[in-house]
């Protein structure tokens, strides 16, 4: 069934200020900017939904909000939006869901695929990235949804591949407990081969005829089964139910940070999201990723690394500080504790407010707290109140506060010290954040030559009913004419070539 590796047959046109400092079609180039969100009342910064100045949080469940946001991001020339998702909720803190429910945090949560389809309808170039898990849903169903999004968006679908960690999700999908960490990645690895076969192997490039004269929509000789068999997916015959979309396989994102997670990312991802506090600390993770990518037989620069960054802007330093103070005053530390209880499995409420935190050595909670201790050596005693104060705003990513010039300086430091390719820009109050980024920060980045001033032009088919933009993959790689997986990518070997 594996058809062998073919040479790239598409013309590769490096764009966006690409330099020739790297081999292959993956030069280091201008910044990639992604907007990061989730369809919940309160995303990365708990509590800010209460701020009177922000109104996006109040409209997160309306069509209009996402339509306006998509248009705003495309006006700012963002490469894409990435919408996080999970089926789990945070019920470890105090042994219940109350803090999350009260804080609108991770619950309620709506389906990003439907929202992405709406955003596709009002944009042309914005990549539409969303999380879907490999843990609970059969690959056949997931593959069809992404192909549908890729068709209707003309090649702008991107998938953030996750494995599901939360026990609450496991229970709601009929399991007693969450599947063990490395086993989840083992399943995910097999899952990927199934979807590559569905997307790349089942339908030949020439299968779709749409020929009314001969009465042939699809040439039956050019569609074939996949006959996949592996330990976790023993019998998936195919063929795929959907015809190939512009990218075939959506652009692939991932955000693992463990050994198994980064190995998986190095093999499958085309972009990874990281959340690190400083460029120096991030550089270690970036180096680990690039080394593993090279070991996987790929150009280390073919993987784009995007750290999370939260920015508070102002036209003056004072204004930026005021902005930060305003939103910080709404931060809800109790909900942040609930979040980190969910993800570490440690109920931080077992310690009193002024008691020192002592999670069991070797537990995820211990590793997490140790990380904070390294970042903030000036704090000598980590009580629950101290911990709560520290985690309220930052949620483990980096924070930059200042004028556009100061924030651009900080971003430049990330590029030179961290060796990153762009940013996953998160928000404190949805459109309040993204409007400032579009109106204040992006012009500064553009004037420094760090960010593109427009999307690349794409040849328009004569029969196109609406303009066609760059695909998610082309935007990410900065190479027009590269809509499909690169020949060096693991998934490319499944392509039907004859
Ligand atoms: C920026 C960012 C976004 C993430 N988005 C999601 C998400 O949408 N859904 C999810 O279940 N996990 C998400 N994660 C968690 C990661 O997929 C991953 O599970 C986590 O970083 C732990 O790494 P590990 O799985 O390698 O242990 C995200 C992580 C980061 C850094």
C-alpha cells in the first residue's frame, strides 16, 4: 500500500523575505503570527471576562464575534488562528467542578470545527487551526471533518494533534481512567498512519473527473482501499469517503513537551507550540525539537516553533502598565489553581492559603512547582497564596508589557536567543488584545521588516467563484506551490504515485 517516496513535483517559490541560510525549501524567514483562542468564556487568563472594557468574552458564543475576529486577524495579516479544544474539564481542585464552572474556565466549551467553517466563509488567507484528539475518536471520522474544512476553506485547514490527558474526558468516553501517557502517543502514532493513508493513499490525484459527458464523477480505478492493520487499529479497509482537498493532509501542529511528545512532534508536526517563560529557557526546547526533527530525516528548519506570548500594549509605557494592571486586577487565581490541579492531578486546595506546598516528589505537580521555583528563585517560600498570585496571568507562557517598540524588541530577542519562527499570540480579553496587536504592534513589526505586509499572491483558477489564498501549509512554510506534505515528511510516503 505504501507507494514509495516521490521527488517534489511542485515549483517551490520562497517568499516573504526568505534567506538562503538553510538548505531545502525551509529557509529562516519573517515571523509567523498565529492568534490563539478557545471557544470558552475564559481562555488563558482566568477572570478577565469580568473586565468592563472587554466585550469579546461576552460574545464568545455568537456567530458575529467569530466573523469579526476572523476579519480583524486577516486585516492584520495574521497567518492563522489556532483554536484549542478538549473534551475534559477540571474537576480535581477541591474535588469538584465548582471553580471552573464559576469562572467559565474550560466549561462551557463549544466545538471549534463549526466555528472554523464560519471563519472560512469570511476570509481568504487565514489558516484555520484547531485541536482534535487522537484518543477517543476513530480516525475515519476525524479525517472526513478535516477534509471537509480543507475543501470549503480552499486549503486552509490545520490540525493541532493532541492526546487527551484529563480523566474527566476519559470517563465521558466510557473509560474508567485516562490512558497512560506514553501509550497515548503510541496510539496517536498509529492513528496518524491511518489518516495519512486516508488522505494521501486512497484517492489518486486524477480520480475526480466530474465529466458529465461520460457520466463519470469519479474514476473507480483510481480509488483504492487502504487495508490498514496495526495493534490499536487492526482493521480499517477504506477507501476514504471524501475526495482529496487542496492540501490533502491538513497542516499539522502539535504541542507536546515530554520526551514522547517531542518525538511525536518531530515526526509528524510542521509547527509546534511551546509555552516557555523566557527565550533562553525556550532555546533548550527549540534545540531539542530541531535535533529530533533532524534525526527523523527532516530539515530542522522544516519544523516551525511558535512560543506562546501574551502582550499588554500601550502607546506609552504608562499606558501599557495601566492596561496590564487593569486586566490583572480581574485575574482569578482560584480558577488558575483549578486549571493546574486538572493538568497535574494535584489538588492544591489540600494546603491552607499560607501553608508551604509540598507535592509528592516525582509527581507532575512537583515537577511543575519546581519549574516555577527555578524561574523565580527570589521567592523563598511557595505557599498556596504565592503560587496563586504567580500563575494567575502567565499560565506558563511569556508575558510582554510595553509600547509597540518595546514589545517588538522583546520579540526580536526571542528570535535571536530562542531561535523561534514566530509566535502564538494569546489574549487577555479577546478582541481587546487582538485589536491592539493589529493596530499597534503589527505596524511596528512591519516597519522593522520582521513581519510581512501582505499575503503571498496565488495564481487564481479561471473558474474560481471566489478568490483563492495561500494554503495553511504554504503560509506556514513561506513557500507558494507547496500545498502538500513535503517529501521528507513521514506522511508523504503514503502518497499514491504512479
Ligand atoms: C500552546 C499550547 C496549546 C495546547 N493546546 C491544547 C489543546 O487544545 N488541547 C489539549 O488537550 N492539549 C493542549 N495542549 C497540551 C499539549 O498538547 C500537551 O499535552 C502538553 O503540552 C503536555 O505535553 P506532553 O503531552 O508531551 O506530556 C497545549 C499545549 C500548549 C503549549
